[in-house]
C-alpha cells in the first residue's frame, strides 16, 4: 500500500499501538472505577485484570495480523473468515460511531485544555476544527510524516505519565498521606463485590482499548508478520505498566475515597505533590495525550475505509492512493471531515455512549475469526500463536461480550440506538454491492 521506501519499523509500530490506547482515559477514568470498588487492592486488581484481557486480545490480533497482514485489520479478518457483508458492517459503525464519535469527543476535550492553558478567547469548535484539519494535512503528506508526529506525541505522553508517577512516589516517600474523606462502604458480600467489579471493568476496558487499530496499517509495517505481533505485545505490556503505576499513585496519594470524589484525579495528585504548577503541567500532559490519540486515529482508521473501497464497497475515490505519498488521501480527509461534523453538531457525547457496545461487539466477533482460520489452515503455521488457545481466546470473547451485555443492561436506550445504526448498514451494504456489480459490468 505505502511507497516502497515508506514502511514503519518496530519502534514506530509500537508507538502506534500505545498511542491508540493512551488517550485521556488514564487521567480521568480511575475515579469511575473507584466509585464501584472500595479498597486499593480491588481497584488495582480491576486494572490488572483489564490489562490481562487487553494482552490476551493483543496476542489474538498478533496471530490474526500475521496470518493476514492486509490494510483494514478487523475488516479484512471478518471479510475472509465470514462474509464481506459482516466486514462492511464493521467499517460502517467504525465510521459512523466508533472512531468518529470518539475522535469528536477527544477533539473537544483537547480544545478545552488548550484554551484553559493558553487563555485564548476562541471558540472550542474552532480549535477542534483546526486540530483535526491540521492532523489530516500532516497525514496526507505521507506515512512517514504522520507516523513521526504520532511517535513524538506518544513519547511525550509517556513522559507525562512518568512525571505523574514520579511526583506521587516522591510525595509518598516523604510520608504524605491521603486527604481526609468519607470512607467508602465495602460491598455487602461477595455478590455485591462481583457486581462492583463488573461495573468497574467497563471504564477499565475502555481505557485499555485501541491497540487493535495498529492492525489497520499492517501493509505499511516493515515485515508485518514479524514486527506487527512484536509491536502489539510490547505496546500493550508498556501501557499495562504505565496504567498500574499511575493507579498505584492515585490510590496512594488520594486514597480510594478521595479518588472516587474527584473527576480529575491526575490534576488532584499533581496539585498535592507539586502545587498549582503541578496541575498546570498535567493539563499540558492531558492536552498532548488527547492530541496524540487524534493523530493515531487519523493515521490508522482511514485504512479501513480504503480497504472497503478497494473491495468495491465504498466510494471509489476513497480507495485511491496518492502516487507521490502512497497514502489514501481521500479516506484521511473523509475521517477528519466526519469528526469535524460531529464535533460541531454537539452530539459527540451521545454518539460516544454507543461506542462501547459496538466496539466490544466486534472485538469478540473478530476474535472468533481465529477459530475459522485455524480450521482452514490445517497443520503448523509459521509465526506467532496465541498462548493458551482456545481457552484464552474464549475468555477474551466472553469478556468482550460481557461488556456489551453490561452496557445493554445499564444503558439500554443507547445500546438500542447503536444496534439500530448497525442494522442500517445492512441495506447500505446491498446498495454498495449493487453499485459495484454495475460498475464491473460496465467495464
């Protein structure tokens, strides 16, 4: 797909993996988890379990990516394992819900932090438009330009989290104690604890999501059958280490009750350790983190729409590569334009509420492709194999679909709307297939 000399190495691919995971979630979501759990042990256990599930998913996608290192990732696996219609539905909800809604919400979050730091009197919508358009332009310049920006932003994100962890560790080493807060009531019995853990896993798994998007650009990674699996596993392990360290600091500095009481735990920790200047520094870190997520999204997601168009299931122009840069410029501009429209509409929060059910529905469904491919390919296959398959694969699928079930119970209306958007893709698929048939007959 990319030009002959434009391929991502193992470092850049690993930064893409980590960049797809680390957004604003680690700076905010821990307070939601603490509201469902009551002790440092259970809070850290939830993040450790979430990391284990993410790692299991990384191993699954590593094998899938080695078997089929094509542009589009999940789209390609669903198409080849089952049917093009199922792959189209994934691309459909990726564009209309999963990727676009998430990008719009993150762009608005970046705007809020950017304006708070700069004190500029500018509309947040203008900032969101400019940042999305700017990142799209950078990625249109070529894979190297887009990946270089993404890698630089990811390194800055890592530094921001390490500063947070170091500040908290320094505070605790000097005898710092959590602020006084009303103790959280322990769940009454193991069933209540299990329910609390189940509710806490939704924000945890959401914060760990995003590693799968690196598979979208498999064709643009150097030696993908070797480097894509390595990047996936290394990237997820790196994020697990960062997340556990950050949450240990949150719990240690704020205490479980204090963590549950603040919607901005990272700012609260930095304020306690370094004062007002610490809060300002972490605001910069969050702004950089959200910017990095947007950069990674515009780098990876358009490759799915490119793959759809290449199969005749989307606008033909989306499947074209620029001769000079070797990137799908129209697909990149389409993703940025859709995110801008949603950001300006003010409906991004509503769309974001549909993301979890759709994302984890296809997480589990894509993992089932591994059973299909292994059955088809009798005998040993060179490349990585999922440790503990089929047990670990089944557990990952079950965890993914339990998140969907939990979301459906807790947010029935939002889940129903998300399913409605998914169902609307069925007639859309037949329209595109008919158009593709006519175009093929005319040639």
